[in-house]
C-alpha cells in the first residue's frame, strides 16, 4: 500500500512539474519578440471644420510574444522636448482619433500653441513588467487649431449697452439654450438678433417672452442669463466665479477675485492678477457649495496647469503676476485650469 502511495505521489509530482514547465514555457518571451506600429499619415493639419472626422489612425502588431496573457497597450503622444506627454490606454489595434480629440491632446496636454507646426513622437507601448516592455515609435508633424466657439446671432440689449449705442452682450449656445454671463446695473434688458431693432426682439416677465414685449427688470449684480428661442422662455440667476485663497486675497467670505467669462474658449479668466506665495481654488457665488480644485494626488497641487474636479485639491502658487483661467463641463463637473506667469 505504501509503495502504491509513493508511486502515486511521484506521478503527481511529475505531472505538476511538467505542467509548471509548460506554463513557464508559455510565459517565456522569444528573444525576437517585438511590436510594430504604423501611422495613417506622418503630417496632420487640424481644422475646426474637420474636427469630427478621423484625423489619425494608429495601428500595431505584436510579433513572437509567445505568452498566454491578454496584452494591454498605451498609445503615447510625446512633445518634442519630452517634457509633456499624453497616454491613452487601449486593448487592441487600431486606434482611430478624431480631429477634436487629437487637437485637445496637443493643446491641453502637450501645451502646443495653436497654429504652429511642430513634431511629436507617437509611441505604442506594451508593458509586461518592470523589466520587460516593448515600444514602437514614429514621428508625426502636427498643426493644431484654436478651438474657438462662435457666438450666436442673439444678444442681450438694455440699459448697460445704452439700448443699442454699445454692442449687445453676446450669447453662446449651451445645450438647448443660449447663455450670456454679465455684470449689470439696475435697469432693464431684452433679447434681440443681429444687434438690430429691425429683426426679432423679445421682452416679457416671469420667465415668459413675447415679441416686442416689455423690458425685463433686473437688479444690479452678476448674472447667468438664458434664452430659449423655441420655447420663448428666459431665466436670470446670480452667477459669478471667483479666484480665492491665501495665494490671492484670502479665504474669507468676501475675498473672491471676480473672473470674467470668455465665450470663444468657454472659459473663466482673470488677467494680470497679482498673487503671493500660497494656495488658490475656484468657487461659485462666494460659496463653498460649488468649488473646483486640482485633480491631483498632491495636496496642494504644484502643477500650474492640469485637470480640475469638483472640491479638488488646493493649487500652490508663488508670488508674481499671472493670467489665470479655467473651463469645465457643467454636466460632468470636470475641466482644466491654467496659471500663466507674465
């Protein structure tokens, strides 16, 4: 009986050894294993008119890998000086990138100036461990465009614009409505098209509009004004973004530095602002109910540009004069910021 057990144990050991050897063989890379990538073009000139079309396709093939693992890849765009990089995780080839996506990578992540032609490196990487990784790189000439948003034909006219003696306050498309952000004195407003009294114009009250209706009364303040041309409705709400922190004027209730809406870039800006050594954030309507900080593992964040998130970390600044801007998506509550020293 003992001999039978010993024989069985020996057989099991041999089977395990063979199985281990087979598994080890499956995880052994060939010496000539490699990844080969290709680009659909080596020169991309991006335009706003073709932003929704595929601008670049990155394809690759892994050869002689000889492992039973599902490989995962990253496609990386690296600025010429190597100081900025955008990495995209993908599971299989190819990766098609639209003009808008590529433009965002170049301007927001690599911080390449719109309208300038430069060279970036596109690298497809396969990382298996800290010791083993593969990469295939290609040079790509790129020219990004300035992604400007054009105002609508509609504007806000009223006491603050001299009822037409000054340009109307521009309105910008935001979903199904048009939006204007403005600081107004007490008085009245209306909505009109093409800066002219010869075309459509609306007034009204209590959120309802009628053609050539009464002036809409407003109190002094900073507002978000919406206009729905189809439903003939409007809204006016207190709305002001401010820069706050001990790197600016302080953390107090009234220490916010007012920011101005820049519709062409859908961003809030404050220019030529003097900052001191300290930290800053962005908040809405002088309240911490809605505030944005850096989407960073560092607290405070030290990067002068990057991603924002709701209630994110403070951003560290040093003494100097700056242009500060941020933009965000109202629905996702995500965005980016930039602090540019002058």
